[in-house]
C-alpha cells in the first residue's frame, strides 16, 4: 500500500475506528470538496460580503433565518456567548472578553458541563461568559432552571452530545420555554449532530455545528438561527472572532460539503456490521456485539468486550496494543474501565475493518504464547 502524505512526513499510518474526532483530524474530505476549497484559495474576494452570502447559503440547509460561519464549533460557542452578552453593541464587542458590568451568566445543566477535548467552560469564558450550573450531575428539575435565571443572565445553553449525562436531564423544550419567558437567547451546542434543522425548529436561537464532523467539510463550523442573534454573532467579527477567523477557502469548502451532504451514502447499519461481529467473537478472549450511539443518533458501532480471564490482557492493554502497532488503530475508549472498547465504522476506509480483525487475531495469538 502506498504511503500517504502523513507517512511521507514520518508519521504513522492511522486507522480511525474512533469516529469523527478532532484527535485524529475529524473526517476525510472528498476530492470534490477539496477542488472547491482549492479554487477558492486561489482567488480574491470581498470577505465581508462572502461572510454574508455564505450565511445565506448555510441557512438554505438549516431552515433558519440566518447563519454565520466560524472556524470550528468551539469558536462558535465563544462567539455565540459573546453575541448574547454584547447583543452586537460595538462598544461591548470591543470590550470582550472582559464582560464586567454586563449581564454575563450562561445558564446550563451540570450534566452538560463537559470536556470534549477541552472544557466547554473554556469556550464560554473566551466569549466573556460565566457559567451557572443547574441541577445535579445526574438529575435536574424545571424549577431549578427557572430559579437560576436572573437579571445577570445573558443566555441559556443546551448541549447535545454523547459526552453529556443522558439520564435525568431537562429537554430542549424546557430550555426554550424558559428562555422565551425571560427574553433570553437559547444557545444549542449541536457540534456533532447530523440533523441540520431539528435544533432550530425546537427553539434554538443560536445553534452551533462543526462542519468537519457530520458534514465532512474542511475545518469549519457555523452558527445558525434567529437573524437578531446571528447579526450579533457577525458583529464579533470585529472583536474576539478576529482571533478565530476562518479562511475564504474553508468557507467555500463548507458550502460545497453541505451541498453534497444529503447525497452522501448512509452510515453502515447494524446488518452490515454482523460479519465483523462474528469474526471478532470467534477470537479467544473477545466478545463482540452491536451498540447504538449513546446520544440516540442513528449510528451503529461494534462493541468489543475483553475477557481478561481468557486472554490474559485487559481492555486497556488491548487498546494500547492497537494504537502502538506499526499502523496505529484508534478505537472508542470511553468504557475501557468496564472492559469494553468500540469500533466506529463511519471513518473506516475499504479493507480497514479486516485489518482491525487481523490485528486483534494477532494480539490474541501472542497473548497465548
């Protein structure tokens, strides 16, 4: 197999069975999208007008009033928070991220206060926000959300992610109702979500997506929602968003990726994973089955349980051996403490599932020696 560009730089070949993670470069971009990106990189444009036009094009897909393209979803969180605090007023935009004297509290569930590779609190603080947590880690009530809102509140933040606690939390409808009752914007972090319209339709005023996640775009993101708040996001272009600016080429690349998104082949369903499940389960010390995404998305993965008593190795050791080989194989490792890792097929190229099974077979054979 020929070397890829990263191997030519002296880096390992990577098989990504982890999913669309920043850790591994998020997603692979199609040649068609890269051609649009390259063409955009080779020409000049009036950036401010491109920002507006790109927002209009994104909104065709989301059904929102307007949209603003960002460098990534994390930048989108910071910009949306700054928009909520400043409401687009130039003197306040210039003041950010120093929000002293302004309503700057961002109300969110404690079970949504996550780390997705960086603390979400960091992005909120970059936008001048101060987090106010609601409820306990595993349970929250509507009255707690209502009591947390005060004259110091700038926005409510709802996080839709597999990283979040999935039980005992309030719904986005609860958040939308409370936000509307207090004339506050509802920010929705939907970074890895695949549905372009659901979160706006359910009440999000500023809904944040990562372009390189579900949509296989170059590094990018966008905020989509109500015109009033998107205008306030766009105002940050002359404030904190300057340090997070996205290039013209990646704006166009995102638009090209969104145009092709609805025609993309579906992710592998559970039936397509059964041969690999059977092949892994046939190996000594490994027991595989199929699981659905933790956050309820229509994403199916292979869950591999390691029997330490049979194999002589625990799941942590197996996962480390997968990464440390000549080809680095990355799996989802959130539940290694339970003796489990998972294989996400969405990011596998042709033939790579077979290579993973072969590597597990090799590990099982060496463990028996």
